[in-house]
């Protein structure tokens, strides 16, 4: 089911009220203007009315149609600000989920440290304010959930400057589309995820389950767990499919042509190469791919675990 | 010389003696010839960009899950970039001032030419140079930043190499926009000086026709706003070539600063695009109603207030960038003040029809369609000026539709109407009125069925600049209607362009000076006008739209009216 736009957050009331207010005013104006035009065209057609008047204006009428629109737009302005201020003032008790955006993925970090990315979406409890610091690792993206009437650009900031933020409080249970709304390159239209809204107890159960699953996987196969939580699999498939980056399947031991500083060279994928590719992703770019991967803050153990997992997928 | 001057401008010229044929146009400093050259160049670009738009709508016919792909995903960004660069920088910004302003501004104020005819030709050459650079830039390098060049994407993105040679099409295109800006600034200065210094005897400021007023307001915007964007785009070029950080956060720059600088130009630019068409509508409606325009002074003053307030509201494009809440509220407040003079104009045009004697000529149909489309464009602007609704609608198809309602349904419809209005004066030929009206019908219906669904799509959350879209029933239906609308619209555009070309080459010769029985000065010249426009110096005594006085003059034989009205 696609519930893309039906009202689903605490902002809807304000935004939709403003929307319908402007909509009504617009319809009245448009019908009035068009109606008057059509009436005049018929009534004062050259055949019906060969002798035009020489009417040059009417000051009283002009004052009226200056003052009335001024009053109307001030109302519109006022309600627009009301809704906006609500969006900008985050409640004290909001729960924080960190949002990170890159070409072309989303990553969500929960208060307990659990990380999930585009494919899983963001999961939140209903009727709980969620505070979202928005961090970009490369270009400008925009966090947009139409059903919540929420949008904020995810702007990369110079070191030391605070990131943008937004917040929402979902009022409906369900899954809602999350779009990137600022053009960010070729796969902009694929930068789509979901926001899943659960009841508070369901959310808690979900979080416990996910965290436990992740820890279990981390113990059993830490590499696999990390490729999921760090978002690697958004761009690197594990079944041989070509996504934004080369697939992990069969990668280890393969001979690849890479471009280093603009020069093509052939290499065999080994541990040293994989390590370099993870730590300095822009160094060697496999021919046919774009230099898009951001450097990730990983420890040496985590890198080793991911390399182990890539080896497994090549056996 | 006496002889040459009293001949049609099509047969005599002031170009260097050795020039003939094409070169006698290309080297001509005659404002009329320059206007015609702009018309050919601009409408060719317009048609090319319409075709790009047509393909983009075709691409959106079916959702992603259908596997439908007309434009490969790698090229979609280049498509909308090229479409916008052509439509904005090569068509609608030079727009009505370049074509009809050049041709009719001197005629409307009773001057022989613009103040600096050679600078005028230089403007045209700069326009051509910039146009060629911009188009080759995208075609060769596939720049895909959109016309907004938002950094850091526009700084970091590598452009496609062609035949193995790396080609920095983005720097190339930015330089092109810089050169185009130069041409615009020179034209602006030229027109301002012309209006200040070259009005004929008796033509006070409030005796100027409204098209001249709108060109005047536009010219000030061009002169004051264009330098900002010129420098800003150069800063991106510098940033792409040498490692300095104006806008790239990785080097300590601020990407939002770029957006401010960009919109300081690009918001006033939308008034550069729309004001001249408003001026044309202000000519077409009184002529075809045979009565004075309602509230002449308030329309003239509204043009200038739109230009003035329009300069101060740029950041309403940036409510979602995370700029300070206070700034957002302030800019929203100021934005609503541009709505008022705009509304006044629409009311005045509509009121002009009251008790007129209305003829539905092709020009009039386009002017009336302008009022309808532009009203929707203006009213949807309120959704975007209001803060909370803008947060939802920003960067969706709603914006795209709003923009096209003002710029295409407004500015371009006005310009096309203006060309129909002035066609015989410019060319000495008459087009097929029947086919012009058929073309109008297709364009009007097609336009609305293309863009109205896009307003709804945006309301339902469809983001802009998407190559495909998720399979959501409401998206699928609306996209389909919109695509079908684009077919009707393109048919209309082809008919209109064909009517012009057919009129130009096969149309009936005409020397009728004032076919629509218009009261303004430009219609008192010969058809087509002679080299120096007016045989003798004129003196203006009445208001430009005083039709009663005009009819008296026609009776007395001091002014020329239509042969049969």
C-alpha cells in the first residue's frame, strides 16, 4: 500500500489549513477574473457593442482592489508563519535519530547506536517527537516526507558549523515515502526510502529485536553486519548485480582495471587493495564507475571484518 | 540618402557599404534589423528546448516499475539543464525586450533608433557568442547541474569526456552565462538612456506607452541584478579551476551563500522575464477593446514597484535551506508585497474590457490566455510565499508548474501574442488569422492539461528533477494526463511557428499602417517602417490610450487608423 500524502503528522493541520485557505482565495479570484473576462468578451464583443466607452479608470475601485488583497495576503502570511514556527521549534523531549545523506543513500542512527540505511528505512514510534539532525557527506540533498509535510535541505557544512535539522511527530501508523528533493546527480530519483511508523510498544520491540539481531550477526559474521549497518550494500550488491559500485560477489581475487590519478592500470583485488579502497575511496576508481564513495569513519578491526566478508562472498 | 531613408528598412540599411544579403543584417546597427535577428535566433532556440521538454514529459509517461525509458538516466540531468539554460538564458530573459523592445521601443517614443546603435549590435553578438557556447557546452560535455548550478555538486561533479578528451562543460557554460549577462547589461543601459534622452517632443513620462514603461522597469533590473550573477558564476569557475573555497564546504566555503548570490539575480530575473510581456498585454488589450487602458498610471507605477520589491525577496527560494528563521519570516513578508502590484495589474487589464468593443484577434486571444495563465501562476505563488505551505511544496512539481504558468503561460504567451500583434508592421506581410487561432487553441488547452496536473502532482509530493517516479496510482494518472497535454501543446507550438514562417514567406503583402486601429505612436509609421522610422519630428499632445481623441484625429486626417473599423 502506498500512503504517500495522506495526513500523517502533527504538522498537517497547520500546513493543510494554510493550503486550503490560499486555495479558496485563489479559486475565488480565478473564477472572478475569468468569469468577468468571458462576460465582457460576450457582452462587449465588437458586433454587440461597436461603440466603446472612453472609461479611463476609477480611483475608488482601484483603492478597493489594492486594500482587499493587502489584507488577504497578511492573513495568509500570518498562518504561514504559525505553521513554520511549529516546524522550527523542536520539543524538549524529542527523541534523536541522526540522518546522514550521501550520493545516493540515507543512513539513520538510533539513540542506542543502531545504524540502518536506505533499504531498511527509518523506523519511528508514533506520537513521539523525533528530532533529526541532517548531515550530508557530499552535496546538497533534501529530506522530504510528503505525508508529514516535512522538508529540509541536507546541506554539507564546513567543519565546525552546525548541521541543519528538522523534526516531526507522526500521528498515523504506516509506511511513508521519504524522498530526496534536491537534485544530487544521476541517481537522484533512486534516493528514495521509507519512514515506518509503529506504535510505541511495537517500536520498542522492533528496536530490541533489530539491535539483538545486529549484535548476533556482529558476533557471528561481523563483516556482514557492518556492510548492512554502514550502508555499504546500498551501492555494492552481494549477488553480482551492478549497482552504483562494483558488486562484492566474486570481487576478491578478480582482475580489475582501475583509474589512478587519471591513468588506467590493471590490478588484482587483494587485501591491500580492498583496504585502500575502503579507507581512501577516491584513490583507485574501478573503470566504468564514478568516484562517489565517501570515506567512512571505520576502525582497523571493522575494515578487516568487512574484507573477510568480501572474501567469503568470493568463495 | 534622402531616398534611402524613405525606403523600407528591409530594403535599405546603414551597414557598411560592402555588405549585402546576410551580412547587411549581421553588421546592421538598425534597431529594427537587430530585433528581427533576435527573433529568428530566439524562436529557433525556443523550439529546440520545447522538443527537449516534450521528451522529458514522454519519459514521465509511465512509472519506474514499467521499465519505460525514453531518456537514459545518465542523460536526464543534461536534458533538464539544457532545456532550462536555453529557455531561460537564450529565450525568455532576452525575450520581449530583445525582439519587440528593440523593434518598437524607438517607434513608441518617436525616436530614430536606440541611444547607442553600435552597442546594441554588440549586445546581439555577445548573445550569439554566449548562446553558441552554452549549447555546445551542454551538448559536448553533458553538464547536469540544472540551471541553478547548486554547489557543491556544480563544483565537484566531473563532466563526461568526449572522444577521450576531458571537457569541463560546466566552466564553459558558466562562462557562456557570464557573456550572455554582458549582452543583457548593455541592452539594459541602452534602453534606459534611450527612454531618458530620446523621447519625442511632448512625450512626458506619463505619456509613454505601457510597453515602454515595462521595458524601462526591466532595464533597471537587468543593469542592477545581472552583475551579481555574473561575478557569482565566475566564482564557481574559479573554484573549479584553482583550489579556493568560496562555496565548497570541504574547503571552508558556504554552499548556501551561493544560493543567496544566485537568487539575488535570479529572482529579479523572473521579473525581467515577465514585465515586458505584461507591457505587451497592456498594448494588446486596449487596442482590441478600442478604449483607454483602465488605470494607466497605476499600471505604470505597478511595473516599477514590481521591479523594486522584486529585488528584495530573493531568499523566498531558500526557505528549506536552513537559513535563519527570522530571515525566512522577513522574506515571506516582503514576498507578499509583490503580490499586490501584480494583482492590481491583472484587475486593471480585466477592467479594461468593461464596455469596450472587443475583437478577438490572435494577439487578443494570447493576451486573454496570458491573464488566465498568469493568474494561476500568481495565485500559486502565494502557496510558495507562505512559509508552512512552501516547506511542503518546495522542490516538487508544484514549483515547476508554478514557474511554467508564469513564464510560459505568462511571459511566452504574451510574447507570442505580441509577435502576432506586430507581425505585419515588422514584415509587411499578413499571416493566416484562422490558423493562428487554431494554434492558440491547441497551445492554450495543451498548456493547461500539461501543467495543471503538475500542480496536483507537487501537492501529492512528487519531487522535481526525477528521472522516474515510484508506482503510486495518483502519480501515474496525473503524469499520464500531463504527458498527453504536452503532445497537444507541442502541436500548438508547431502550428504557431508554421503560421509565422508561412506568413513571412507566403503571406499576403500589406502596407496597411494600422490594421488593428491602435492609438499608440508605433502604428503611425509606414508598414514596414522606413529606415529612420519617422519622416519628420512629431509632437505628442494626448495620452497614449485616449481612443476618443484618437478617433477624432483619424477623422480629421492627422492620424492614420485602420481601413475598416
